[in-house]
């Protein structure tokens, strides 16, 4: 009986060793993939920062003003000036009645008019 237990224990140890070996290499492969993904993310972030810098460079007000004046005949664009913008205090707002109307009208509730109001 003892030799059978020894053989089964030996086979179990070999199986566990093989499992641990496979897990070790699977873990190393996963770590390599994570490292590659982190490198790719860093590269994409750097490219995004570069594109944002290029966008800011191309949208300089002086450059846009020059482009608008060069292409005025073809596009009809006027150069932007600070005097073209106004203050919010200069805006005219509609009267409050236009938004809410007459809120004293009767209201139908469950198919009946409010008892205090006359029908229209």
C-alpha cells in the first residue's frame, strides 16, 4: 500500500511542478504584454501632446488674421478683432411673460376643471 501512496505522491508533485512551471511562464508573458501596452500608451500620449502643440501653433491669432486677409476675396472672411465681441450686459432678453405666459389659467385634473376657475 505504501508504494502506491509514494507513486501517487510523486505523480502529484510532478503535476504541481509542471503547473507551477506553466504559470510562471504565462505570468512572464502577461508582464511582457503589459510592458508593451504601457510603452504604446506612452507613445500615443507623446503623439497627442505633439498634435495639441501643432494645433495651438496653427491656431495663433496672428496667423489666422493673416490667412483671413489673404483669402478675403475668395472666402469673404473678416479678421477677428477684439471690438467685435460684446458684453453679456448688452444683450436684450425677452420678457418673462413670453416664457411663462399666463399661469393663472385653469388646469384639467382627472378630466375636471379646477373648482375655483371658470372654463375658457
